[in-house]
C-alpha cells in the first residue's frame, strides 16, 4: 500500500511525519532517514490495530494566508 506522508519540522528542530489518510498516525525523529523508518513502522502498526481500514483519500495541501491583528 502507498500513503502520502506530510513532513514538517517542529520548534525543537525535529522532523514530524503525519499520514493524512490515517488519523492519529504520526511520528517524529531528528533525521529524515530515521523519520522514514519510523513512519513506515507507525503505518504498519496502525493497519494492524485498525484492521487495515483507512479514513479516506488524501487530496492535497493548501496554503492559506490569514492577516492577524
């Protein structure tokens, strides 16, 4: 199975990976290599515990600008 993974950095410099199709499926690591290994493990565990069900299909990421006061 293939899943899209969103990768970002947090305020502490960690890489954070989230799988939009699998609610609650995320992990973090100091390096991208470690992150990819960890997210693969997280996906496998998610599919084991959830019986292979997914929430839906990932559509994309949009950027929204909001002015603040």
